[in-house]
C-alpha cells in the first residue's frame, strides 16, 4: 500500500455541478484501480489523500498533476502504508466553507495531523 497527500488550487471557479462531476469521475476511476481516499475542497483549494497499490497511486497522481482544472499542485507527504485509512471509499468529498482547517504554513510541516484529520472525517461521515 502507498499513499500521497497533496494540495492544489482550482484554475477557474468550479460550480457545484463541476465538483459533483469531479467526484463521480474520481469514484469511477478509483474503483477500477483499487484507489481509495478523501478529497477536501474549500474556496477553490483542494487537499486530497490517495491510497492504494503504489503504481496505481503514482499513476493517478501524475494524471492529477496534469489535470487542467487545477494548478499549484504541492506534495505534502507520500510513502508506504500498513493499512488503508479509507478502505470503504473509492473517494469521498467534503466541501468545507467554514473557518480555516489549518494555516497554510502548517500543511507541509504537519502531514501526520492532516492524515489524522482526514481519518476522523472518514469515521464521522
């Protein structure tokens, strides 16, 4: 098992229909490749956690990096996993429009907290 956590920004404002289409496409693609994960969206910013077979996760991440719907893709953390955090989700989305989840400068420095936060969302949804 392998995981990648990354952040990115939309290249143009996405409508709720665009977000729904993105989620549906992710769920279909991920189910076919054995990838699971979580996507958070807030005010044009994404943070995503992907997990699954290493070659599939890396291939999917490369596709994401080349997707014209977003830019400023930044890898937060990646590596090997003992077990999945989101084994039941081909992909789930949380659109968050409240206060900041975390300060920008904390993201790279605290990927373990981000993984924990994503896992907490998974258990509560």
